[in-house]
């Protein structure tokens, strides 16, 4: 919703607490979405914790590991707590250069005991974590297990094998270190807690570089008795008897192309589990004896409504924002810091209004976004009331009254959107700490609800608007409903793939310390799984962690297999793949760019150039447009009249690309200073001589029998070997300047 960090308040997302789930899993309607969590800062005079105390605690937990960081290198953040957790947190961080490499770390300590709640660390030397990695995933798991044992109060923690930990749906550049993620949950009597976990990240060189702990004290907790639980077979039968499926669109995001993608999926009955003692259904808002049913779609408006205000001016935007941020207090002043205009991913002009609440001795602020063409709010989060203590005297309005308020605000502030959105399909989330309702209005496409593309609205206890976010992504291709498998087939798949995990789950509520025993459904080995309605396959597969088959080749088998398993090399039939075939320039460029970057997007933080086109024959409709433009941005290609996508790449042309990747072209152009000792040196084009000399000297390309064969074709095998080598060189030289 909101991304900011200002003086008085820090917004922190609860996403990390469910971060071990893939984006697909998180999009399931069975996953309870939490609002942004607001950290309230503590006055420095109210705490006795010092930077020296935090450094001492850090060195106790990591003896000798951070001796290279002096006390002056560390920065300490101001103490803060949350409205739903008064335990004070303290932050410690550093950032410095070591051997020319950026090294940084951030640590959060919790409570009087300064318990480490989370940390991240970027070491200087990660050479052993680049392919070929020193540690396998099995080796890294042992490291994570050992690290867990060193953390206090973790003797009862257990590895979670029913959640997806790796890659979040996209592959990292192979120039970045390989890392492995593991999630552990605390247990009671051997039964894991559903909403609590410790996440540990281990580099492939054996270093633990990240940890996040989302757990609570159970000193006052009570637990359902295992002896009173229902038979698992009976609960399985109960679920299967009441199982139903819903057809939905699910929006996924391709992090390498920057493109939002819609998938047509079947999702199971809208419940999270079954109470193991009484058989009641667990929903996002507690237990119910009634089988949860999904509501039908009901549009917020049958017809399109006129925009709120066409072609908003700066003055009108400022007036709108001030009206939204009125505060009934003489102690608080609202200040507009700045207004920027940018273009969003849909090509719309957006006003970003940066504002502050001034409390006298401190302040807090964030950003409100307004669509210039329509004058409508698309991103708003009022932190004024959140930063103050909740008023216990306020009796919250009813759920229905809050819904009516939310719809009223949408008609007033975002009218032109709402004919494409439905009333909520699930009950709202109610936060008892902040006394706010959170509603989700799903988008409707082809008569089907869309998950991951909704309007979110927050309503405070007294009926005021506390948040509004319009998530309307531009998607051109929506899978046809006519191509979906039948609901009966999907239901049978869910039924056949169903197993149960016994978990302890604590319901929301202030002062609630009781943990209920719940049977949670696991479909095909994964919590919160869905079925791709077009392919008839599970969206998430428990065996996805299993390695793809190896590609056989006498000299490049390992490199080819690695690129294939990293989703860099697109191979349909590994057993019959011809790695000695010539690779075209277009395909070679795609492999190289995908190996060394996250992909191309022409929308930077301040907007981008929509009309950017570096080659006349590669426009935005061309399938390689993003790849080519990213290659230009990285310096691999230089704009010209034409890029010969289907031409065979020669070895001397590859040499030029590799040198440009490493930003060594200036040196390569001085061809007269290089002596080429190849027996076929005369066949090397003079313009490429410096490039060939450099790649040969750096070991990025090999000669055969002292021949470079400059004009010969580059094979997939050749490209795989050179790509892996240049990726390692990129990391060693810290030269990833343009690869994002």
C-alpha cells in the first residue's frame, strides 16, 4: 500500500511474516491479508538502551563476525513499538566498503532482553556462493539448523515443508550469490503454530545472511488438548463432503519482464481449516458452524460513472489532500512537503503528494497518489489516527455500516473505477487494536473475480476513511473461460490431493492467549494451493524443489544444466537438446540478459520513456523488445537501425558483448596494444581484436588448438560456458551497475 520511512513513524509490512509463501499462494483467498503495521517511535529520553549495548549484544550472538565494523560505523535507530505490540524494538545498522565491495547489515533487537528479531547481512566475499557453489541446499539446511540451535527459546522449532520457500516466482541473476531459504515454526507437543515462524537465509558459501522471527511468548498461553482431537479420517471426510471450487483470475507478476500476467485458476472452498475439537470451520474471522460459502458477484455500480474531476491542477490536488487530512487537534499540523508528477505502469499521469503530520517535537508522513486525468485517489493511507493511541471510548460502527461508508467513499473519491469492481466476497478484517475495518473489493473480468487486483479500503471505528488503494493493473490477455477444465474435474483433483496438517492457531483479539487445534488442508503437498484451470495442473507443486534433469554434453554439460535449472535456458526436451547447434543473436541476447539482470522495465521510480525504441525493427510489440532495451541499458548493444535477431552470433561478436558486460570497452578499443598469438589471428576483424584479446586473457572464451575461430558460430554450449564465467566476473568486479 504505502512505501515510506519518515521521522516519526515507520510503516512496516507484515508480508515478511508470510513471506515464505510464493506470490501465487499469497494470492489465495484463504490467506488472511493483514493491513500495514505502523511503528510508533519512542522518545529517546524514555529508553536507556544505547548503541554500545546493542553492539555488545550483536557480538555476543555473532562472536568475532563483525570485528571489522567499528562503533563509529554503526548507526542506531530510534526505539519503536506497534499499536498491537508494546514491546520496544531497537535497530542497529552499518554500511561500509571492504576491499572495494559494499558491505552492510541491519539488525532489530526486541524487548529488555534485546532478543534478535531479524537481521540481514551482505558480506564482501561471496565468491564461493556463485556457481559452482560450495554448499548444496542439503548442506545449507545443516547450517540453518545449527544457527537455529544458537538462538534462544528455539528448542521446540520444526522445519516447515508445506510452504514454498524459494525464488518467489522468479530467478535471480546468476551473477548474484546463490541462497537457500528455510522456515521453522515453534511447536507445542510437537504440533506447529500456523501463524508463527522463523525464516533463515543461508548463502551457498555457508554464511547465514538473514533471519526474521515472527513469534510470541507462550508463557501465558493455553492450548487445546491433543487427546480431545477428532479423528483425522473423519475430518477428511467432512471436508470432502462439503468441498466446492470457485473459478477465479489470479494476477501474477513477471519480475523479469515487468509484466502483470493473469491466470485462470480454480480455488477450493473458502475456509482455512477445521477446528480439531468441535469440527467448526475456520475462517479469516474465527470459527463458524456453517459451511463457508462465497458470495456472488455484485458490481459496485451497474454503469460507468463520471470521473471525480477531469484534468486536476496542482492547486486542486493540494486542496483535495488537505481536506482528506483534517485533524481535530491544535497539537497537530498538516504540512504538504511536495507534489511530484510521474507516470505509472499503466501509462497514467499520477500526482504524488508528500505530506507530514507535525506534532511539534516530531513528525510523520507518507504519500497520497491522485490520478491526474480523473482527479481520483488511487493510493491513500491516513497515518494521523494510527500514530496516536486508539480511543477506547469509541464504540465501533457495525460491519454493515462500515461497508456502506466504504462504498460511499469509493463513489466520492474513485467513481470511474468502481463499475469494474464487486462488493467484497469475504467478510472484512477487523483490527481490534486500531479499531478499523479493512475491505477488499475484487475486480471483475469476464464475469469472474480477480485475485491480486482489487480496491482496498480502510474504515476507522467512527466511520472515517483511513485508507484507499486502487490496484488496477493493465493486462491485455485474460485466459478464456471456455478453455477451462470442468469444475467437477477440478473438485476431484482437490479431493484426491487433499491431506491435513494439524496446527495450533490463535485467533485475533486483544488478551487472547488461547491456541486452538486446527486441521489445515494441504493440497498436493502445499498450503493454500490452487489449480491452473487452463492446463489442469496444480499451480504449486511439492516436487518443484526437485531438480530438473541434467543436460548431457562432453564439455559444457554442467553449465548447460545449471542455466536450465535456473530457468535461463528454455529447453523443451533436455534428453534430445542439441547444445552444439548455432545460437541466434536474439536467443543469445535473451540468455545473456536473463543471466545478468532482473529484466527490463521502462518505468523507473520517477517514470520512464514510453517511446524508447533503440532499433527500428524492434518495437514494443516485438517479443524481444524488453530484452533488447535492457541490453542497451546494460551497454551490451548500442542503438542502430536494425538488430539482426535471427542472424547467427559469431565468436568475435560474443567477445564484444562480454567485454561490454564488464564495462571494459574503452580498453578493448585500443586494439594496437594487444598481440594475438592465435594461429588464425589474421581472420579476426581488426575492430574486434581488442575484445578477443581481453576475453581470452580473462578466460571468458577458450581457443581450440590455438585457434580462436573468430567468424565461426557460437553454440549453446559455448554460450553457456562463457555466460557462467562472465557472471562470476561481474560479481568479482562489483560491476552490476546497470543490471537492475
